[in-house]
C-alpha cells in the first residue's frame, strides 16, 4: 500500500507491506525513519 501525504508542505510517501507488516516512509531525499517523519511534523 502506498499513501502520499504532505507534512508541513513536504511530500512524504508512506509505504506498507502487508506481508511482513512493515512500514516505511520516503521523502524527497530518500527513505525516512519514523523519527525523521515526526521531526518534520514537529518542526515549525
Ligand atoms: Zn514485506
């Protein structure tokens, strides 16, 4: 499953694998950790 969202104007794609229940994110500069995604969301 692929979900495109925007966090603070930054495009972030959330990908999830239904086989192994893994989730990860991709931003403009490559893959993001959950911490990085939360960091963008917290950044004002
Ligand atoms: Zn998988």
